[in-house]
C-alpha cells in the first residue's frame, strides 16, 4: 500500500535492509534496544538539523538553541535532574532576567519530565519546585510570533542564498522529529521500557567520516548524508513493520511519509547548494552507506549492519 512512496527511496539507496537484521530486530528480547535507539535517532535527527541551521542559515543562534534546549536537558541530564541544574540550564543569569523564549523552553522541559518520567525522584523534585513558581512560569506573554512553544521565527543570514529554504525545511524536520521522539517515549512508557542512554552505533559516525572537509562541499556532503539516513529510516520502518505487533507496526507505517519527505528535502537542498550535477558524489556516499548496512556489525542498533 506504500510501494509508490518507497519506490524512489529504494532506487536511491544502494541496498535493501538485509534479512539478517530483520531477524534480529523482530526478536522480543531486542524490542527495548530497538525502541531506545529509535528514540535516540529521532533526537539526533532534530539535533543535526539544528546544527545545520546554526552553522549555515540563521543570523542569530539563540532561537535554535531554545528550540532544542528542553530535549537536551531531558537527555543529557537524564535522571540527574535537580532544581539547581534546572535553573542553571534555563535561567543562567537569574529568573528575573529570563526572556519569554527562556521561559517557554523551561516549560517544555517540565512538560517532558511530567509526561515521561514523573515517577523518578530527580524529576519529581524539579516538578514540585516548579509548582511553587507559578508567578515565574506564568509570565509567558501572548505573542503571535511565538505561539508554538519554543519556535521563535528565525532570521536568515544574508550571505547564504539557500538560507530561507534551509530554515523552512529544517524547522519542519525538527518539529516532526521531536514529535516522533515524544511518540516513541510514549510507546516505551506503555510497555514499561525505561529510557536509558545507549551508546551510538557505527552508522552515522561511519557516514560522517566520508564528509569532505572544505566548503561548500562539506555542506553538500552533510545534506546527502542526511538524505541517506532519512531514506534508510523510511526503508527500514517499512520492511520491519509487518513483523511487529499491530500497534508498533501501525506506528512505523505512520512515519513513512514524513521520513520520505525529509530525504527529499535534504537531497533538494544538496542540489541547490551545489548548483550543478552531484550524481557522482551521491553515488560515492550511497556506496559507503550500503557498505555499512551490508557488512557485519557487532552492535545491534536501528541503523546497524548485519548482526555478527
């Protein structure tokens, strides 16, 4: 039912996910590892888009920082949260001087703690403190330019021709990936799978070692790599979905359309930045990605190769 959506992705990728990975991924004992790494992948996709915005497209980085800061606090300080840490993270100069965006980012972090980990003592201490700070957390003003939690409009850099296009595509990607992150956490919660920090596999690091170190080729390569990761995610969701339980399989199918669009967005941006034919470079990076997928891999991850 989604063959038409997947056709260009299969043509783009250098190989399909091997059956050996599917066999490993469908094992019940690997469900926790699969979901935790999937959760991390959604965050990393958003964070990568944020880095591209900060380095290449926006005139001020503050809005991008606040967009991702609640999730960084949730993940980087996981189960080490404290009131002091919360205040340092969101109000380093003191709550009295906090901007509207700072407060919105803080509220988003509280939402994540309350929704996903309110049973953990470290999260509970922050939430209890926040309950007594209604005068602070109520100071968010009604602003038509900032109605979407932490998504303050981003001002494009004048010296980069693709700034507007990069901003439009990456902000949408960030919103969708963070929403997917939230959805995966919900699924884990419902299945009593606690979140934990799992070391990254070799996949993304292996692709990034292929990136050229001089501009504008560095950006072009990063965009092609982004397209490959999104395309592989889409292909893998589709291939794995039939082997999962109905709820999880339906969820993975629901992700296909956005993942396919993300791959297309990255690729169109790469071609726009290059301003010419990049077929040869795409082919080189496609081959490198296929090698990572089709060779033996000691660690099982969402984007790992054939299980050793």
